[in-house]
C-alpha cells in the first residue's frame, strides 16, 4: 500500500525584506553620490573652491596711489601730479546689468560725459541691459537657447539685437557711455566715470544723490603736469590714461605683476624705464561681503605708498639755456637760407668723469610748418654721418695699431687717387702742405692724413697702391677700424638708462661689384661713411676727456621716497659705470688732446674752430663736416636730390681737467654753412662757465706742448 505525502501548503512571501533591501540600495547609491561629490569638492577642486569661498567672504581691494615725481639736479620739480576731482564707480560682486543700467540713466541727470566714441557694440550692450529689451530678444530664441549659460546666451542675444534698428537719443547716448565704463570694470574694482573737467556743481549734485547711486562715489584722479614746461617730455615719456589702461603688447606681464587692466603705467622712456619705482604700492582694503554678495564692511589693511621720486642729472635752468642756444643757431641758419633742408639741430652735454647727462637737447625741423618741434629723444635714436669729429679717435686707433708713434707720425699730404673716382683730398687746396704730423692733422682737419692711416692699417704697401690704377687692402680693414672706434662707443649703443636707444647702422663693406669698397674704407677714416647717434659722439669725446674710460651715460641720479614729515629717504643712487678702457696710454691720449687744443688755439690759418679760442678757460675740440644729400622737397622722396653737409663738433672744457664735454650736430645744411655748430658749442660752454662760476685762467699758449 503506497502512502502519498500530502504537500505542505505554501506560505505567503513577506514583502518587507524586498522593501528593506530596496531602501538600503537607494541609501547606498545616495551615500556613494555624496562621497563622490565630497571627493570632487575636497580633492579635485578643493583649492579653487576654497579660494572662491575666501574671495566672496573677504576680499582684498587695491587702491591707486599718486605716482612719483621727477626733479632736476637742483631739486626743481619737472614732473608733478595734479589732483583732479573724479566721479568713481566700484563694481560689486555679481552686480546685475539691470542695476548698472539704472545707475547710468540716473547719472545722466547729474553729469555730462563724452559719448562721441561709442561703438555699435557699446550701444547694443546698453540697450540689452534694459530688462524689457532682453525679454523681447529672448522671445526670439528657442527654449533650449534660453537655457544656455551667460556668455553663450549673451552672444545669441547680441546676434538678435544686431538685426534690430537700435537708435539712442542724446541722453541715452550719455547713459550708454557711462554704462560702458561701469560694465567694463571687474568685480570690486574702482573705475573713473568722469575724471576730467568735473565741475563743482556735478560734484555737489552727485554727492546729494549717492544713496540712490549704488557703487558711485567721489574720488581723486592724478594727472601728470610739468611746472617748468614740457621741454623734455620726449625724454621723460608719457603715462597711459585710465581708459587706455595697460599696453596690449605687455598686458600679461603687467597682470602677472599685480596690475589691474585699467591701471595707468609709463608707456615710454623714463616713465617706462623707472615704472617700478614711480608706481608706488597700492593701498589694500579688506572688504567683507554679506550672504547676498553686498559689501558689509571695509577695513584698511595698508594705507599704500606713494611712488618714489626721481632726481635727474639735468639742471633744468641749464637745459633751458642750451635749448635756447640750439634753437637760436638753427633759426639763424634757417633765416640765412642755409637750413631749409636741414632735419634740425641736436646737442648733448655730459660729465665725462661720471657719464651723467647734464643737458640733452633736440629740435626737429617741421617742414610743413617751418617750425621746430621738440625732439630731445633724437639724441639717442637718430644717427648721422658725423664727419671729421671722429679723427682724434682715428689717430688713437693708429697709435694702438703701431702704424704711427708719438715721435714718428709725419705723413705725406699727397692726395689719394682711386681708379675712376674724383681725387680724395682735404678741404684746403691741394699742395697747401707737403707733409703733416698727427697733431697738425687734427688742427687743420686733414682728410689725407686719416686716409693714409687707413692705408697703413690695411697693410697697403709697394704696388698695392698705384694712383688712378689700383688700391689693394686687407679685407679686415673695416673690422679693424670699427674695432678701434667701438672702444670709444662709436657704432655701439651707449647703454643710457632709457629704452629706445639705437646704434648707427654701419655701411656696407662691399661695393656694387661685390668687392671690398676701398673708397668707403678711406672715407671711414675721416668720418664720412658710418653714421653715429649724438649720444655715441658724447660718449666718445668723454672717453678721450677722462683719460680713456668709456662711461655709461645716465639721466637718473637717484631714487628717493619723501616721508610724511617731508624728509627724504634715498633708496638708490646711480654709481658711475665703466663700460671699457681704450688701449692707449695716458701719454697717447694727452698727445691727441694737444692736437684738439690746436683746433681753437693753433696759429695755422686753416685751424678749424678759432672761435673756441676766445673761451676762458680754454677748450679742446674737433669739428666735423660730412657730405650728405637731401631731397629738394623733404616731404616728397621722389623730388630731386642735392648735395648738403652734416656739420658737427665735439669739445671738452676746460681742456686740461674737463668738467664737461659737448657734442652737437646740424644735418643737411647748405655747403657754405660751417660756423653754426662752432658758435653753438662756444655759447653752450660759455653758458656753463657763467652759470657754475668756472674761474678764468691766464697764460694760454698757441703751442700744443702747453695744453691748459
């Protein structure tokens, strides 16, 4: 008999474990998401979010300080700061466009600004800031487009706005100009809405309504002013406006140095060169923000430090005298019809023992107006062929090379005849002298003597030179002569403490046939080939004057900070810097100085600057004349070319123990003009003697052996 087991009845499954498991799974997912988010916040982006929290909780705000002043060597103010009232705006964190739009519109009731430079984009930005206009534009976008982030959405809104005919009335244009300034400010930065010609009425009315103008305040703007005139502004340089802000070509480097985009900086020359000292240290204010990103509290952490002051090596009164002398001589030449094609006139005065620049003057001939424009900068960035003023350097190079000595330096005065060219001789008639010594050659400015020095340095001997047939030279002659000139600074940048200096570009060493230009090599020996700046000439003559040391020129004597009690704390003083020493002995240099003494005091009727012999104490000098060419219409480069002269002069005074050196040049004057640079140099030295009470001396001799 089979027994059949009755199956156990199935018990209903409980729903509780499933629900519990599901809840636990959901909790696990939420916890995992939380851990992932914490990892994202703490590990991946912890530093950036911490910075953001700190920025929106407490933020340091910088404030501008007055720029440093610039003084002359006697303490006279050359560049100062003029305080002007300003209407300012400080942009809050996350300030909505709507608020700036409202403030800009309200301000038009109280102030007037320049709206003449509005661009189409500026007008559209202002127009879109009006909520009603933004709403109308958004209706033309798709739902997806309206969900884009700010920048992407705004580009679409602008695209739509460009299709509309947006016009503004006069008052709206004013508001748009104000809105442009406000909108361009970064968060918690202050910009000037109006900083020029702010009237007392505008200040008073804005002050009354500050409570209805969030972010607007009254401030001060600093403008550069020049109490003693703008005679040296091309050397001093300029400062950018707040609107221009940082120069675009150097934007990133300025931002990395802590500048704001709208900061004003030196854009040229001394203002740029000494920007770090002149800018000062900005004030620092800690700004605490509320939960709604509004400014809740401001605490000044650092008052700021005004920019340091520069003291120049230039005496502004002496500078003014030199400017007047240079201008007078040029106008005299112009009035006589001798400078109608001239570029202008330039002069530099230096202390040869230190390199300090005592005066730096330049005037550029404005051919359109016929007047002279200030161009002191031309002393370092314009180069000219200077002529015979370089001959003392040529003699010193020959002494170094050993082709002559102080006791054996007589050479033939026979002219040089090259094949297919005109005779190469001196200014005086051929046959005036049969031979010449080095000192006599400097006195009467013999071109022949200097060419024969070049020939000796180039190894010309025997059949290497046959008049009208051939001239064979060693190919290194250009490098050799230029190497000697370089020792004095000729052909090199002088290293003056300001940007923008150039060095004269040397001429080609090969002629049009691709062979060594022997004629140019000969011309280089008497200064009629390579161009130099006048600052190079000043450094050159200073090297001879001080016994052979090439000094670095400088314009800034010291940098100092003025304390609150008006006392001065010197931060740095420029020390004389020797760039090199020429390879001549003291006896060689004195030998050449004696030749330069004869230029003004010699008895030869062909001595080139006898007018300088009237100065007391006496001076040593060298004149220069170089052939040049100019267009008959300087404004038209297609006009005919005529032959002109560059006239120059270098001098040291007093001759025996020089206190100053002078270098001057007037390019492209007529062929009959020789005296203007001589008179110019005479008057500059006399002005120095008179101004600084240099004592006269007696007992001068016309012989080189009794150099005074």
